[in-house]
């Protein structure tokens, strides 16, 4: 039986795979045109698997003969230049022998002698090697793929790229390598080059996108065809929505649902199962999330930038020349939205980012309820097991009012986002106590945070924003109503934090397009008393 893979390259014999037919055709066409191609994308997006498939396809091409060599620079980062080229040649030699063995042919005595007597000491020796090796290829075209290119020693980078550029611009040398694919996380301009010199300005940039909804459906259908267990359509749609098609996350979601949640194979995988799997994904440590959290903690400014992207509808313009935006994009944390603004890649990343920056203890947990009552979170469940969201949010509003300036003392929290941090912590604690699930929902890339609570087969949606004016406030209600209609939910909750000097608190319940919207505008104190004049 096949499995959903989350580690290393995948193959159709052992794993459910997305064929990426169109992307492969595009890439292979560029190779056949002799392009020198670069693809720099975040880790665990399927780059290595994709290029291996491309090489396999080229190796079996019947129209032309290609000689594919695959290299990996992951281990070379701390090598000296001379050690790098010595080891690089050994790998090239091994790859040449592998190709001959795969074809069930043997090296000629002349080629064997040439390979045995060749040594690489620097980029010029590498250039001369390729020139001489071309004489042995005849009509064959050498295709060179370099994976984990970021591992190349810094001192070797400039010369290596210049040698490839020399081959590319001199047509007489273009047969070896005929086409090059460079695979890495950072792009060439981020590799500490002298910006006045461009040793590799001939690259053809290739983008390997995340899975589309149709590709997620294709992947899960393979499992259904083999096992006969189906996914409810809304589960497939929500997997794509929560992951934005990020390959690792899609496969990990499917892995949890089919192997770890314990759903009998004769049952359809439903939204209740999805919610449980989603909670597991939010609480576990895996390679992809570890990379995410490591990257967002690299710079103290990242928290403020990411929360501003998530919380303000005005957002932040996507500027690839800004070092912070460029770095977050390289790490696969943010991307350019269709409106040319920054947005966080997917709701799962956004929630893990919020969890990472949220203090473990905010110091106000014991004040969620008035001291003169015996209230507890369980009091917000009705006798029918439904959540009384009106009372739950009323209590949160009262808690913020009573806490006053003390919310500004929550450790390690930018004050402009403290209201949203506290609301998330408040609802998260409630959901845990009542054994429900909470996750970010909807189009959460920029301007708002939609929290979906799933409890006892019921879904509750809370949208939260920061006050940006009356027009944005009213527009937000209509946006929420449209989203509720799309989700088939009859009522929603809208919480807006007002940071103005003279805020206007309000609570109002309205009917918009037949849906009930309960809105809160909650003042947030701006300064502690000692700072007020």
C-alpha cells in the first residue's frame, strides 16, 4: 500500500504523488532550449523530487539523447575551494559511470583514461574539463542539475558561476553543459556577491508553485482509489485552504487523517476528523514547522512585520528590494498577494506564528472572570452543548475593560497587537477546556484574523481586526456576512480593537443578508499611567 510522504524525494511506486504534468512540461521545454535555469524556493516544496522526475524524463527521451548528471552541494559549506573542486570531480566521475551503467554500456578506454587522469583544482579546471568531456559526448547533450546549491563554499561561488556563464555565452561550448538547473533556497543575488559584478546574469528563473485545489484533489483521490475510503468534499477544500497547497503540509494533513486519527476505513473522512487533524498539526513539531519557527525568530523585527501584515487591512506593500520582506519571502513565510501586498503564506503558518509569539503566560489569566462570581468557562456551554458566544465575548470585553493598562504589561508583546493576542489566548483556553478545536479560517493572508471554533459538530466564526476607520469597520461586516454564507453558518462575531486616543466602544447585533452579525468595538489603552501627561 502506498503512503503520503513527508520526508525526502517521493516516487510513484511507494507514495501518492501529484504529477505536476504542466510544470514538468514547461521545465523540460526550457531544458531542450538549452536554458540555464534557477529555482529558489523554500524547503520541502518538492524541488528535489521535481528535478529528479525531469531528469528521468530526459533520460528516456527518444527524440534526442541527453546525458543527465545530478549533483548536491549540501555538504560543502565549510569546504575550502580546492577541497570543494576535488570532491566535486569525484561526484561528477561517479555520476558519469552511473549513467553508463544505467544504459548497460561501458566507458571506452579513451574516456576511462581521460576521467582517471583528470583533476579539478578550481573553476578554470572545471571549465576545461567540460570542454574536453564534450569531445566524448558526440551528439549527446549534457544536462547538469545542482541541488542544495546554497551549500557551495562562499569562496568558490563567483568562479563557479562565471565558468557556467562562459560556457553559456560561447555557443561553441554550449553542448557541455547544454542546460543547467540550479536548485536552492536563496537566489543568486542573495549569495553575498559583489553587486557591481554579475557572474550569472543569464539565468532563466523557474517557479514551482504550491498545489492547486485540483492537484490536492488528485492526490487524495489516489488514496481513495486504492483504499476505497472517501474524503468529504469540504474536507478536501479545507485542506487546500488551510495549507494554500504547500506540499509538505498537504501530505502531512493527509498522513494524519489516514494513518493517525484512527478513522475506520469504511467511514468517510468528515470535518470533525479534519478539525482533530488540524489541532494535531498545530501542536506537533515537524521539520517544516521547525524551519518556519527558526526562520521567523531570526530577526526581532519579524514579529511586528508579520502581525502588521495579518492585522491591518492597509497591510504592507510587497517590496522585493526591502531586506526584511525579501528574507521572509525566501523562507516561504510570506508572498506577494494578487493585490501586490504582502500576505502570510497560509492560515496554518499564521496560527503557528501567533502561537510562537504569544507569551506562555500573560499574567491576566486569573482575571478572565469577576472575583465576586463563581463563573468558569464551562458556564458558557448551554444545556444542549452549544457555545453561548454572545456571553463568552461579552465577558472578554468586560475583562479587557477591567484589566485596563495592565494589558500593556503583557511580556514580549507589541502593544498594538496585544488585544488580538489576548483574544486568541482567551478563546484558545476556553476551547481546550471544552475539548473543542480552534484554527484560523478564511482568507487570513492579510488584514484580518478569522478564528473558527469547532465544537460538538458546530462551527463558530470570530473575525478580528484593528480599527482603521468607520468605512473599513462597516465593510468588514459585509465581508464577514459573505464568508458566513459561503460556509453555511448563520451567525458570526466581529471583534475590532480600537487603539485611538478617544475610542468609541460599542456592541451591536445586526442582520445582514439574512445572517446575524454581532459586532464589538473594544477600546485598547495606549499608555500606562506613568507615561500619560
